[in-house]
C-alpha cells in the first residue's frame, strides 16, 4: 500500500480525519478506512440481493415453463420430477 501521501483528504468523503495511517487503496486511489469498508459492505449487500433476485426469477421461470408445458396432470408431475433432478446439476 502506498502511504506516501498520507496528509491528503479522502476523495470520497473529502475529510482527512481517517486518512492518517489507515488509508487504503481502492481502485488505485487512497481512500479513508471508513469509505473503504463502506464500499466493501455495499458490494456484499449487492451480491446478496443479486442471489435473492436470481432465485426468485429462476422459480418464476420454472413456474411459467410448468404452466406452459403441462397439458395434463401427468405431464406436470413428470416435469416437476425433471426440474427436481436438474436442480442437483446447477
Ligand atoms: Zn472517506
């Protein structure tokens, strides 16, 4: 970590309070520790939201496929079985 420019202000929050010894590199720029971990926390929340939206969309699409593909109750059971088996591969 480059700590030669310790006496500068954080480019994100424009404060120099947390820039002393704890400045961290974020995409090549020195930012304060508070902004660095705030960014990391937002990225983790965004990842969790992406996973939840993916699961919801996957289930909605599977439900639509079940409705469209099934012409009678026997086909619904068969497609549900195939869907269950295919979930082990993903
Ligand atoms: Zn900052």
